[in-house]
């Protein structure tokens, strides 16, 4: 279906490999959807560590993908390509991309597009696909984490970590994590980790061994690598699974691999971006079936640290590299801002719900979940949204004052 679209759009490109300053706002042609694709008017785009690697020149887009950074967006469908039939113009969606998210419009293969979970804002929805798909496929599919098992995720305060803590808890696992400071420790323990280990002053192997009665954990999700590989093998229980998703400390390691045999361990890993559309579509269907109900009921929530205007992508990268964030960083377009304020964008053939007037977060067309929000507030998850000015502290009902 053809839409009346502008010829050009604002986007952020990587001028050349380098520091955050190479992220440059530019005007480029609006992309058009090919067969099986949808064109999304972007309200918000998630920022991920792989975007930082791409900016430095170490993570090139797969063949055929947009050269622009950005692996996930939320927005409104404005045009559909031939054969794309699930979504119609006006639908509020979020999508996993192989690139091109730092822009006002983005094209996504339809199998990688999902409806915005009920009750989530566009900003929250934009923070879901990359981390939730990654955690799902690595922790539950490759790592085969089961209810009643124990789980260690490194970098608990990261986008990946905050997602893994919540999902593992929601599926009934005991969760341990590593963090860099006290503030992150408190946050992760409020979020659901039984124990957040200060990796600069504590030995995570000794702590998880002590907490599991000497047995070790069943699954480790590791983004650190380096000397952590050997320590992860030590921290695992018999028949444990180590899942590698990144190598922040390097991928050339020396370890005592005899432990793999003696403890009958599995060591695996994966990357999401180069996988085929069919494979990403399969993960999308599993996530929609298993995780969307948790998002819609409020049991699991993306943690948003801070939002930035699309043009401020360089500043978002500086914050990510300083590692002061807890949860996700999100870029918001002018369209996204106008939706949040209930302005012109909000009425785009609104199968997008207008936000509740009282809490400015939930859909007003159905019972508003403000009470839900109060629960999340107490657990500290609303702090970041408050910082971005989107939420005000809820008034306590008279009987509680
Ligand atoms: N394989 C895949 O498909 C895939 C997909 C998405 C992301 N990833 C990877 O997953 C990682 C997280 O991504 P993100 O976007 O969530 O990034 P992020 O928010 O920037 O997280 C990076 C995290 O690494 C932690 N960290 C650094 N050194 C550590 C150490 N020695 N011990 C424990 N934690 C340490 C940091 O914790 P402190 O600040 O507390 O030090 C921080 O929480 C990245 O490395 C990314 O490349 C992989």
C-alpha cells in the first residue's frame, strides 16, 4: 500500500569509524518497503552496545542491510510492501532491524515486526526487540534455562542484564548477577536478582558457590569473556551451560578446559544480527507467545535509563561508553515526541492508543493500569522515566497518607 511520504528524512549516519562525534545528523531519502517488508514512521529507536561497535568500525552491517546504525525501533506502520499482510498503515509496532533505526523512517521485514505490547509506551517498546530477542534465544533456547535452576548473568545493569534478570525470574529461576557499583547492585536486587555481586571487590565464583551450597549455577550468560571464561567454567554446576554473547574483555582466552569434560558442560554462543529473516521471525514468534503476555501484564518491563533526541545520538553513545546507565538508552524523533504529548502524531489512524490523561503512559481506550504503574514505581523502575520528564510521581491515595 503506497503512502504520501516526504522525499527525505532526518537520519544519523556514521561519517567514518571513530568516537561518538562521527555520528552525524543528515538528510537522506526515505526508504521504501520491498516485498514482504513494512515501512515504519519511527517514534523511538533503542541504542545498543553493538551500535557502538559498529560506530568504531568493528561490527559492519550484514550484506543488504542499511548502513545507518540502529537495530530496533517502535513507531507506526505507514506503508506495506507486496505480500506483507499482517500489519496495516496505522498499526503501532516495534521491530528488530539489521540496521537503519537511527532515522525518522525505517524498513523492516514483516516477520521481525511485532505489535507494541499493550500498556507500553513507544519509548519502552523501542527498547524491547534487540535485548528481549537476544535474551530469549540465548538464555532459554541455547542455555535451556528451566524453572528451579540457577542463573548468573554478567553486567546485570545493562540493557541485556536488566532484561535477563526479569525474564529468568519470571520463568522461575534463581538469579545472580555481577555489577560495577553499589547503585547498580541495589537496582538489580530490586529488579529480581537474589544477589548482585560487586565484580570489582568480590569474587563471583566464590559468591555463587556459597549461595548454591557449593554446587554452582546451571546457566551463565556472559558478555565479558577474557579471564571470565575460565571463572565461568568454575562457577558452573555439573551439566551447566555457558552462553557467550560478547567479548568486552577479549575473545583470545586461556582457560583450563578440562572442566568442560569433567563437569560435562556445554559452551555455546550466538549473534542475532547476521541471522536470516526466517530465523529472526521464528524468534519473534516465540517471544510474542512467551514474553508479550509478561510485558502486557507488567510482570516484566524494559528499564529506560534516559531518552535523547534523534540528533543527540552522539551524546547517547557517550553515556553508553561511560557505563553510567542502568537499562536502556532511547532516541526519540519529533514524531515520537508529538505522540507522547498527544499532539498531531497521536491521531495517526489511531490503532495506536492515546495515553491515559492521568498517568500519561497507558492506553486510555481500555482500563488504565495506573495501579500497575504504582507497583512498578515502588520497585524503582519508573525512576528513569521520571528523569526524562515523562512521568510524575503518582499521588498516594488518601488512605495511605
Ligand atoms: N550476541 C548478540 O546477539 C548480542 C546482542 C545484543 C547485545 N550483545 C552484547 O551484549 C552486551 C550488552 O549489551 P547492552 O546493549 O545491554 O550494553 P550495555 O548496556 O552497555 O552493557 C555493557 C555491560 O557490560 C558490563 N561490564 C563491563 N565489564 C564488566 C565486567 N568486568 N564484569 C561484569 N560486567 C561488566 C557493564 O557493567 P558495569 O557498568 O557495571 O561495569 C555493562 O552493564 C554487549 O557487549 C553487546 O555487544 C550481544
